[in-house]
C-alpha cells in the first residue's frame, strides 16, 4: 500500500473490508453443517459445531445428537464463538478507526492485538473439535473434515494475517499521511 504509491484515501477501506470477509467466513463456519461429513456414498455421517447426525442407511431420516451434551463440545463451541465475537468487535472498531479523518495509529495497533487474541480462541476451538470428536464419537465409514471446518480455519488464518497488518501499519504512519518528502532518482546529463 505504501511502497507502490497507492493513495491512502483510496486504500483505507481494504483492511476493514477484509475483516468483513472474515466475519462472513466465520458466520458460514458457525452455521454450516459441513464440519465433518462422510467421504463416500452412502452418506451416513454429518456434523456441525453444534450437533452430530447419523443415518443408518439410504432413505432413512437422520438421527441427530447435540454436541452440547459433551464438555468438549461446549468448550469447542465456546472458544470458537469467543474468537468470532472478538472478530466482530475488531470489525466494528476498524470501521470506526478508518472513518475518522485523522487516524489514531495506536488504536489501530490495539485492533491488531485483539485480532491475535481472537485467533488464539478460534484456533483453540478448531483444535479441540477434531481431537475430541474423533475419540469420543463413533464414526463409521470414511469421514473427512469438510467445507465449514475449512471456513473456520480460513477465518483463523485471516485473523492472524490481518493482526500483522494492523500491528505493522503504524510503522508507516508518515508515508501513509504524506508527511515524507518524495525522493526522486534523477541524474542530469
């Protein structure tokens, strides 16, 4: 953003936009039923962050049990949900920070630190879930952690990367605000 001469006024909404995309991915992960799925036909197992559903054979209704009955299920859901709530708070703070004409760069660095905390909570939930699920829930057939679980990891990775961007942005305060004289590399003949 700084090195290639992009104008700050044009690029100031890129980081909040990326945070918004992270929030959307987090919503998909929280609401998605594809945390764990059967890999091949007949599809006999499907799980979300909240419940695990099984079907004994094709054409029979799914039998679902809540993962909130397990302590590890509550822990995985709670830690991932805390990380998601912190991400939403960071998104709101970023919109406020970038809407103000005079940027408060220490405020932006605080958003970056909060994003790292959100990433820690998200990763804790994403690690607890598969470890305990595979040991506590009986699985039949070939199963895989699927698309909604992948959206959860994408959200966590975005939190880490955006945390670095928000923490490093104040290092380029003078270049962003235009307080540095341009250096011209011109030699006269």
